[in-house]
């Protein structure tokens, strides 16, 4: 995402937050599906 004068576009920052949430969710889902506690790389 490009920053404009150091400020994020509100929509951009929201999209970024959702991206981060999605990444975390995917990691958690992978852990659950694999049935492994902390062995995910």
C-alpha cells in the first residue's frame, strides 16, 4: 500500500487491518487443521 504524505487512506488502512486479520486467521486455521500447537512455520 502506498502512503500519501505519511497518512494512510482510511479505506486503505481498513483493508490493511483486514489483510492482517486474514493472515492471523489463516495461521490459526492451519494450526487447528494440522492439530499441532506451535509447529507451524
